[in-house]
């Protein structure tokens, strides 16, 4: 049927279904096709800790939010324009996200009393929705089975093509090209021609059915955003981190070790790195979290850089080994994808509450540099900075990513100069005179003479040392001297650490300090502040320890300083202690990113009080 | 390296074990073996955990890393994976290797990472001043078990064999055969596990008096030699015969031949020893050849741009820019 194509500035789509419905995959494909069509995109994956929770129950719902726009955007947006709910449980869980007057696409084959009962609701709820939004009931399950019936798939295989049918519909609704997803299906199911054909057919069928059915009188188009010319790809934080690792590996003669123990949401780093053994990366799946960190120190003793990747409880378990790295003064990177804690907490939900553990989590005076990427694509540079910092200062370095950054995707223009930092190779011969703990006068770092270096045999360990020689010592004066030297080499030259991102004027009403995944939402809140006549700036820290003392002067040029973070005010407390300024905390700990509305409301209150 | 002698492996560091500690003899045996096999000190690494035994690396003029309690296998594994050409030894004890670090020990042996593990077993925690350990026999009185320990001890070699170790051996600190056992471990292409009976004269003196005392040893120890009959005692007047699920004392004529490649026989000897029917054995109990961690594949270079575009990249042309 003929339909009218309306131009929109932006669209927010939310896909929700059982954890086995292929929601995440469909979301990623819709993201890629939107990016290829020229839109700016932002995504957020909200999935359950259960792998395959009982079908149709509310606790097993997997969600994926995508925002695509004709202008540059920094967040996944607030409430959604279209919600695809593959069963009543998905509808019940996700409905609050749908905006008034939005489109609800619902699988009418899942509209039975039983389906609704599993969701703890009744079918009457759907009718009640008619007043609030436009309900588009489509027999998605039946249509999928019919569409793929000729490909010889089992019933369960056929059902799993449903996500492609839904994608096809959305592609027609928003004028997206099919070919990228078609290419992906061909590659993904190359080993199984029947599944390949089934998914291709379902995709095309969804598109055609949407075009010919009467469900969508209007279709929409979001014009391409203006991007700088160049080659683009979509990256998640985890992908960008591994690409950064590959970039550093390409500068090194020696392989880099990536060691991990399976843990959500960091395992993905191990999976991706494992595919790149030919590109200067060696991966090791350790028997536990402690062993992964220990292996990285062992590699460092042998002259190889290494990265351990973990999340939540893994950070706790690695602390003692990090302390050994501090004491022995070996380069190592610990990459932490933060999740809601403590203990098992909410493994798949986002939080930024590991800052205190990263800065202060070890016994003794054991500071290490703590870095944090601000966006998914910033993970690329941050991995290179982390490895270079570890080498330059001969210390473990902690990087705090989080679940929203690690799995969030954005378009990324490939840099013309991908190498942003190069760690120096270890010493090829011991320096003269050979003193394992003599320090570089500029950096304060000790020499790196790997095991196996001729004439370099020496012993290191976790016991306190005599300055310069490194011989074991329990003299108080040696301990104090070495402790000061270890601290000095971390604190010296703060400008050599990844620089903060600053936006806005140098003085004004309000300074918002933030770190990590809150970057986007703070940027959007800043726009709104400016629109309301509030002179506001945004300081986004990418180095969290040590805190550059020079930033204090900048902060003092504002009437009010607030710290926005997904914890109970950890950075705020650190800054208050360091700067003695009355900084206020705006916090949230619900396992979800800040929404613009919530943040804006908090900022407005803060400025009104100013 | 030719013309090496024991002194080449000694450090300036004053050795600080208690007088009479078995560790001195083990240190000397190791230094002697490395010299006699012409090892380059710069190619040898000792990695240790925490405990009396773990001070060992400080006294070896090689590379050394004194790590964390129980974690030496982790550090050594990372090192060996990246630097397979180095000779890497793990020094541990019954507390370090079988209590806090047992997990790592099991996985090191299972993976067959070509590390040489020396577990000094003195059946007591020495550095923390005398608590019972995972190898202390039931009834051991110690500071933490004044009424005698109720816990059943663990047999290190049984654990190693069960973990899939490809080399299991045992030696005694003061036994002149110890360097030969260490050398066999050094030459084994995979992970080697050696339990070394070590006397703690301060907290658990004479725990092994029957097998450690030179005079007693002859009548209490069965020295295993591959391809030779398992005979022992004064003038080798006693033997051990192993048949499937049976072991028995016998005369030397009927003694079984020790086959260090026979896993079933190794298990039988361990079980027999626990039952008290087989004497305390020393030497190489078991050895097999199994794959070690693979070498890194050949490096592909100049592919960074290709890798960055992996997935689905797209172009934004000049024309669409402002």
C-alpha cells in the first residue's frame, strides 16, 4: 500500500524479548545499518544475568536501545519512539520506556492468557494501551514460521529467525538498506546453508510484509548526519580496547599477553583478543582471577607487556597481586569493566563504584595510576595510554571501563594516525652500574631488565628493598625512602597522563565534573543548561589517580561545582579531600545510565541553589 | 657454558635459614646440578611463593622472583608462556603449594607448562612459626593444634599424578641422589613435579627420621630406577611386586621392574605406600610425554589498518561533508 514518508530528526528504538530471541544481535544489525545510512548512533544493551531464563518471564527479558539521529548525539536518549515487544513479559518490563503516542509492535501470537499470566498481567492491559500509544499487533511468530517453511529448518530453528523478520519490518519502517545485514547473515551462517537461507528469507519477508500490510500507514526517514569525510566503523568499548591493544602490539617486537578469567561483562575482551594470536597478542585463560594477574606480572618479568581484564569481584581478587606489581615495580595493565557490586551484585548492569577500590584497594601505601575512557571509541587510545604509562613509570595501571561503555556502540572515524602512544622496549643490556632499583632522574622509574638478559641476573620480590640495589631490607629508613620514590614516580608529571576533556567557558555558574560513561549525558545536559542561560562547563576526567593539582584552579572559577557519577559520590569525596572545595555529588545507583531528564532536573536544582 | 662450578650460582646474600635446616642441602644440590649441567645463570629463573622455602631465589645467582603466598605458579606460567626458552623453576612448600596455592599447582600440572616445581615438604608451617600443614599427619601437635590435628594429610605425589602431571619424582634433602632427581626434572620436556622431603629442625624436627637418617635410609627407602627391579633394604634383600590391583612384599627375584612410564604402576605404588606395604620410595615415579603449550604463531605485520576496518566499515565521502 502507498505510504507517506515523514522526515524525522531522530528516532529511539527499544527491542525487547526473551534472552534467547536474538534481541542483541538484531539491535547490533539495526545500529550498523543506521550508521551506514549516515546517522549518528548510540546504543545501550540491557540484558539479564540469566542465560536462558524460563521463556516469557519478566526476569529473563533482554533489551536493546538504539538512538539514531540526523545530528550528533551523545546518549541513547530517553523514552523511545518505537517499542518492539516479543511477548507480554517484554511488554510489561519495557513499557515505561515508550513515549506517549509511540508505536508498540507486539507479537499477537503471544497474546494468550498463559503468556500474560507468565508476565503477571492480563490481556486487558494491551487494550488499555490503545489510548496511550499506537499498538501494532502483528502475528510475528506465525509469519516467521510460514516465511521460512521451505528451508527444512526445525521448529525451534525457524522460531529463531523471528529477529530477522522484525529487523526487516524496521528496515522498511525507517528506510534502512538491507544489504549490510544480508552480508552479515551470509557470513554468520556460512556453515549452515539452511539457517543462512532461513534468516535471509525472514529478513526479506519482514520488509515485504511491512510494505504490503496495513500496519504502517506512515514510514519515516532520518536524514544523514554531517560527518567528517573518512572511513567509519561502529565500535563498542570492548572492541575499541582490543583494537587499541592491536595498535600497541603492532609497535612492539615482543608479544603482549592478555590474560583473563571468564567474567561478565569483561569476557568479551578475552574472546576478541584470542582471535589475534598472529598479530602480536598471546592470550591465556587462567584458572582464576588471581592467576591471570600473576601471569601478567610473570610476563613483565620476562620483558613482555601484559593486560589482565576483569570485572567486579575480579578486581578484589587481583588486589594482592597488584600490590606485588607496585612493590616489584613491573609494568602491567588491569582493565576493569565495572558492574554493579559488591559481591555478585548485578553482573550485567552498569555502575561506577569501583573507583575507591582502584585507588585505595590494596594494603599498604600502594597507589597506581587509574585511567578511565570517556566513550566507547576512547577505549582505543586509552589502551595505548595505559600500556605506555605502565612501561614509562614501571607500575601496574588500572583502567576503569564500565558495562555501558563496554557494550555501547558508536560510529568511529578511523584515525589517520592510529598509534597515539608507544611503550619503549625493555633494556637490551643492564645499565652500568647495574642497580635494579636505580631510578631515571626524570621519570623516577627503575630499569626494565627482563629475565634472560645477559649479565643481568637479579632477584626481585614483594619484600621491601634497599634503595638502588634492591637487596632485601627491613630498615625503616629504606622502607620510607622506597615508599616515597614509588609514590613520586606515580605523581610526577601529571600532564603526561591522558588529559581531561573540557567543554565550555573557563568561568561561569556551574562546573560539572564527571568520568567514564556519563560523558554523553553530561554533554547533552550542558546543551540544555546553555539553552536555559546557565553558563556551565564540563570537565571530564580521563585520569582519576593521581588527580592533576592544576585542575583545582580551574574548578575555583565556577560558582558551583558538581560531580556526576554512578555511585554514591566516590570521585566527589576524592576531589573534596584533595582540593578542599565544597563539591556536590549527583549520583544514581540503579544499574542504569543517567537519563537526560533525571540529570537535568538535578543540575537545575543545583544551579537554583547557587 | 663450560667450566661452571657451584660458586657461580651462589649470591652475596647471606643465607638466613635456621641452622640445620634441610633447605641448605637442597640449595647446594641445585647449585651443584646447574653447574654440572653447564647452565647459563642468565637463562635460569627461580620463582617462589611465600614461606621458608620461598627465600630460595635470593640465594641463587640467577634471575629470581619472590612473589605471593601460593601464587608462584601463576607468575611462572605467564613468564614461561612468553619466554619458553628460559629454564623456569617454581619453588614452593607444603603450605604454599598445597594449601593456599593448591589450585594453581593443579592447573600448572594439568596444562603441562614446562616448569620445574620443587615442593619442599616439611609437614609444618615454618615461617609463621609452627602451625600444622596440609601434609601434617593426623594427631600432629602444633601451636594451632595443641590437642593434635584431626585433619587427614594430603599426599603431594598422589595429587600431582591425579592432576595429570607428566613427571612425578621424590627426593630427600640430604640424599646424595637429589642432584640426579633435579637433573631428571630439568631434562623433562613438560611440567615436572618433585617433592623434596625437608627437615625443619625448629618446628618439626625428625618428622622424617626413618627415611632421612643415612643409616636408617638403607633399610627404609625404595630408590626407584627406571628399568631396574624395585628392591630395597640391606643388600637389596626385599622387593615390591606390582600386579593389577595387587602389590605385595616379595623376595628380590620376584620383584617387579620399575617402569616410570607406567601410570597404573605408579598409582599402585602410591596406594601401597599409603597402606604401609610399600616402603618410602624415592626417584622418578612417573614420566610421560605430552603436548606443552603451543608456540606463538608466526607474526603477521603491517595489518593494523586491515584489522581496524574488520567488521563492516563504511566511507563518508568528501561530498557529504559541510
